[in-house]
C-alpha cells in the first residue's frame, strides 16, 4: 500500500487558525471582461487578539475604485474554541507595517 503524505497532512487538526469575524463589502463601480485591475491591501488596526484591514480593487485604466472589502480577523484556538492572543511574530510585523505607513 502506498503512503500519501498529502492525505495525512489534510486530516491533521490545526490548533490555531485565522478567522474572519466581520466583513464589509462595497461594490463601487462596475467592471467589464478584460478590464485590468490592481488589488491593494492596507492594514488598519492591530489589537491583542485581532487585526483589521481593507482590500481595494482599482480599475487600472480609470484609476477608480471598483470594490472595497474591510475585514476583522482573529486567531482562533480550534481546540478551546475561542480567540487567542496573536502570535508575537504577527504582532511585530503588523505594528511595523502600521508604523511605516504612518511615516509615509
């Protein structure tokens, strides 16, 4: 019998997982097939257990926003079934991004 490592990976439980708890989506302007777009992401907020950020899709030809979504994400402990403190590596990088954006 052949061992399939991908299958073993898929059934293994993950202890901590990012989970979107709040989403807001706005369609600002229509797009057509073939339109070239750019999606930019901006970090808005970092808290002990959550982050909030926005994705904005812009039509490259008109430079107008076509859609915008704001998300609030927490890290969920899947065993305890509750939110947990963000990993230090995530918090450090996120705060550096916010501080860098404030100085631009």
